[in-house]
C-alpha cells in the first residue's frame, strides 16, 4: 500500500508505478482528488484503466464519476463500504 498526502503526490506515485486500485479523497491540499483523477486518466492514455474509488464527504457521486472515478463512497465511521468497492473493482487473486 502506498499513501499520498495530496493529489500531486498521488499523480507522481502513479507515474512511477501502477496499482490494482486507488482510493482517492476529493479534498486534499495542493491538488484535489478530482484534478488528480483527471491527470491519472490522461496518463493512462487509453492503456489499462486503474479503478479509482472516490472516498469523500464533500463531492457527490456525479462529480466523482465525471472526473473519471469508477465509484463513489461517502465517508463514514466504517471502512466497510470502501472494502466492498475495492473487492468489486480489484478482486483479490485476479
């Protein structure tokens, strides 16, 4: 697992490695998750699409999907919804 403190770090990490999935917060310093997702999609340039799951309390589902995210999970006290989306988009063993 790799973590990024802001959207710019997330994009830079994506340029170095590919990931099974990305959990992206929408509100981050320097570059928000929506902009980071747009840049990651541009970097993919039609190649393998990495599942990006928006995990946010500020953005709605439509905003996340419009930026290129594959799913939207509203922040709650439980991480179970995030786990469910990760298993949906990047199942173990595939």
